[in-house]
């Protein structure tokens, strides 16, 4: 039933949205993941203990908590406030409710926590490949959809 509603809304509203393709969603995730990794490396360089047998740093205490908070801001809070992460913003993707309205923090956290299930054995990619809206488990549970805007979202005036 939801799929029919979404398709009809795309046809009747012509609101400048199209369903985001899986490749754009994956690329946005990779961009966000690398940003998170670079921040972690910088924090590790200044506040961490270098690992002896490997490349990297060990974070403890306040720096580790700071990294945890950065991860929370980078994904669910930024999606809950703006509907997009840095990677999604770069690729003109936005997370919206099935009715094309802005999502809230609760829906963003629901998507985020179910993302851990999605990434186990690429279950989310398999689920997204088998539905018309390219929804992963987090999107299905939170009643959200990732769309691609035709105009850039990062140059709004």
C-alpha cells in the first residue's frame, strides 16, 4: 500500500524528487565513513596512544567519548535536523518521510540503529535491491525514503 502511495505522489506532485539510486546511497555512506575515519585519525594523533604492531591509535576516556559523539552527530542527528549527512548533502540526497515531509530525530535514530543490522552481511543492500524504493531495513521500519533532489540542497539561499 505504501509503495502505491509513493508512486502516485511522484506522479502527481512532481516535487523535484526522485528515489535515490543504491549507488548514490552507497557513495554517500562511503563519504561519511571516510570523514568519520579522518576525524578519528586526527583525534588519535593528538590524543591517542599509537598502536605498536599496527597502524592506528587507541582512544580512551574523553577523546573516545568525543569520537562517539561525533559519530552520533554525523549520522542520526544531522539526518534528524537537516535530513542529510555530509555525504548525502554532497550528492543531493535527502531522507524524508514516505509523505515527503521532513523526518524527526526519532526516525533518524531508528534508521541509524537498524543500520547495524543492515550492514551485517550486506543485508540492507539485499533488501534494498528487492524493493522499488531502494529501502533498507532502517527505512522500512522508520517509514522513510531517501530521495535525490534535482537541485542542489547545499546551495539553498
